[in-house]
């Protein structure tokens, strides 16, 4: 076990020396990978933070149940029990018609006009806070509550939810397309880098085959090279995104203070950071595997 581990560590050191044999070339390859990966990663971070900001500004969706004017206290109590038993409802607030009228007086400044009314025209109402905020779930719950007895109207302002969902869906698709295109480009970069490595070591590969080396043995250092280059590119991308967010948060903090709020762009969490590094490592390994499989088949001992 120790011998195998020592061999792998020696191979890693050899790969690092080969990668930075030309320091400028090795650094440029890693920088190209890092910049390419930082673009979709930065868009993902901004999209994730934008989702939280929009939800914070929009507030939680609510459904208003307006009861019939002839609803009695017993009817209201029975309806309240049925609402409490509904698992799709997170919170219930009852607004009596007298309280609603008083709030209307205070908010409109028309106390004299409202006070001249012979009777209260407002109905009793329940304010419902749903557990799920997806547009489809909100519409389904509104339709269900509208069928309850003594409910005159169930009102839901779901336009913001539909717009938010459409915007986020567009953003996720844009990030996915950009990440896919750049992933193909990064695989091509690694493919070409490994191709050049194989061409410069052609004689060494031919000699290795003459003395009985297997394709797996010959392929291993190239796969390590591609995976390590991809991993270093992923670390570079993470650093670029982290530094960019630090620079953006300073003016953003000043701007949010002007609007009496506190908002900052949150960086990648540990799970997303690990996913970025593993994905970049995989892209490097895949590009190396494709290249070495393609070109080793063309090399035969002379």
C-alpha cells in the first residue's frame, strides 16, 4: 500500500514538473481554464443571490379569503378549523370586518367619509400563508380554498411568482448553456495540451511499449496531468469569483445603506465550491482521456 502511494506521489511530482517546465505556458493554461470556469460560476452566484433578493423584496405570497356578508361566528369558527387542518397552509390570520374598516380609515385618510356609511360594507376575511410558493401550488391552493363554504372570493396576487419563476428559469438556462459551451472549450484545451505532450514524448512511449508497458501505464501520467491542470483551473476560478465578489460588495454595501437596507452578495458555499473543483478536475481528466486514447492508438513501435 505504501509502495503504491509512493509511486502515485512520485508521479504527481513528475507531472507538476512537466506542467511548469515552461512556467509561462503552464500558468497561461491554468489561467485560461480559471477564467472560463469563473464566468458561469459567477453567473450562478449572482443568480442565486438575485433569487434571495427578489424573494425578500416581494415578500411571502398570501391568499385572501373574503367571506360572505351573512357569515356567522359559528361559520367562521368551522372554517377556521378546516383551514388549520389543511397541511398546505403555514399560517392563518383572521381579520374581522370591523378591524378591516378601522384599518381602511387609517390608511386612506377618509375617516369622515367612511364614518358616514350606514353600515360596514367590508366582509370578514382570512389571510392565508401557504407553505409552498411555486406558482402552480399557489393556484391549486387558491382554487381549493375558493370552494369552501361561506367563502365569497379567494384572491391571490400570483403575478410576481410567475414572473420570478420565468426569470429564474431563463437565468438557469443561460448559465447551463454557457457552462456547457465553456466545458467543451476546456476539454478541447486539455485535449490539445495532452496531444502536444504525447507528440513530444513519442519516442519515450514507443520504447515503453517495446519493453512491455501497458496502455494503462502509459496513459496514467497524462490523465494525472489533465486532472491536475483542471483542478488548478478550478481553484483559480474559485479565487477569481471570490475576489470579484469582495470588490463588488464594497460599493454594494454603500448603496444598500442609502436605501436603509443591508444586502451583500454571498460567496459560494462549501458544497458549491467542492462541486466546482470536482467538475473542473473531471473536465481536465476527460479531455486528457479523450486525447490520450485518440493519439496512443496512432503510435506503434518502429
